[in-house]
C-alpha cells in the first residue's frame, strides 16, 4: 500500500521553536491528547481481555494474530518455523519486499554503491540487498544514533547513493534522529540519491513538519506500508535535489539544524516544539492526516474482525467447553496465517518449508 504525497516546490528555511521546562514545573506539562482514531484503536485492542481468561489471552497474544505475517520470523502454534532463515525479526523480509515491489534499487542493480544504514538489524538489511543482487562498494552501518557518525564519515570522501534509516532503533528521541538524518542527507547524499525512513504510526503522527521538509529535499515522497509488517511504515524519498539555487538555503538549514540538535542534546529541560513558525500547508497536512486515518482504519478492521470472531463464538457456544472451542479457533487462525506466509514467500522469492 503506497500513498504519494504532494510535491513541494517552495523554498524552505526552518525556524525552530524550543520550550524551556523548569524542573519544578515539569509535572504540569500538558501532554497532547490522542486523536479519536488512536483512542478507538487502543480500545479495540484492549477488548480482548473481556473475551478470554488470562491463560487464553496470553496464548492469543503470543501468536500475534494482529500481525498476519509474523510467522515469517516467529514459530507457529506447533513450534515450527516456516522460513528457512534464522531471523527473529521482520526487517529482512521488509527490505526484501521493498526492493522487489517498489524497486528502490531499480537504476542501481549490479552497480557499486556507497550505502548509509542506521539500524539494530544491519545484517538483515545487507542480506536482503545481497539476495537481490544489489552490490555496494562501501557500506557505513551504525546500530544507534548515539554513535559518532562524523568519526566514520568524511564529507569530502564519502557520499551516498542510498540511505536506510530505522527510526525504531530507539524508543524515544525521534526528533533527534530525524534532525541527525536530515543533516546527513544535506551533507552526504548524492544528487538524485534516495532514502527510506522506517517509522511506526505513533512517530508518523508527530513528525508532519519533518515529512514536509523532506518533500522540499526530494522530487517525490511516498508513505508505504508493506505486507510483511503492519507495524512498520516507511517514508520513501526519491531523487535528492541539488542545484545552485538551493545551495545557500541548504547551508542555512544545516546551521539551524546543528543548533537545534545541540539544544535537544543539552538537556531534558529543552523541549522541541516546532520546526517552522507557521503551520504545514493545509493541503499537505490534510493528505498526511488522511493517510494516517486510512492506515488506522485498516488496523482497526483487523482487530474488529478478530473481536467479532471470538465474541460470536462465545455467544453461540455458551454450553460448550470454552477452552476447547478457543483452541479450535486459534488453530483455524494459525492455519490461515501459515497459508498467508507461504503465499508471501512464493511472491517474494523466500525459501520456505511446508
């Protein structure tokens, strides 16, 4: 599922806003309220407790039925592994699907690259590239944003054709991660280079301004949700724009991002508020919200169907053995997941066992 965002032809200069939080007033900070869609999504997820006893609930959650393709890396109810790979996470399968379905290396297959990667799962990413015959001359891999990129990267000697940035490497500080990534893009990404950001729906809802700024840096931007993981989202950025008209603005933005990053790093009392003095344009902002609502709606439909599945089962079998029926239903769902997983493996050239 892919959503193309509006192109941005405006010249942008950031003008960040920070808030200073006194230690004695930090408890009085008003956190942003969740949207109605997010509230409903969480409510639906919590409904499972009302259908199962604790043992059955734990068994249900262990199988991750809300993630239709988790058997790519997890074992089935019978403790069998469908894929022959030893990965314990979805990233190899996500990148493999991304390369095949969205052709992110379409113009670079069998050519040498310099690749920049930030992720806890760099080996999985590199394995997916190798499986699809994507060659790279040099790769610069980092496991976290706490590493000092400047010690490894020399701006004069190291420029990148492609960047893969996993924003899920840390549980927080996504503003710091976005700022650092954009600074690497402005300093080190080649003209017409590409970049993908891995995020989730929670981060997506809080970084509209950063996505808008990325639309200024690249010819086109898309929001992508892959089949292999309904927990991840990707921001696909194609064709980095470099020309003489933008050089001055880029340099000014780099300076502003540098000061902003230092402010964020200086202490918890400095809280990031906004990247611009004005709001993101209405049309662009509306498009971002619509994408979020569509994705949340699909997540809610999965959960609603599962809720309804177990609720109708309980209601129609009041006098039956609850545990036996529950296990029977779980096995049916388990078999459906196995079939979906095998179908995905055939589609994306991943070996599997039946």
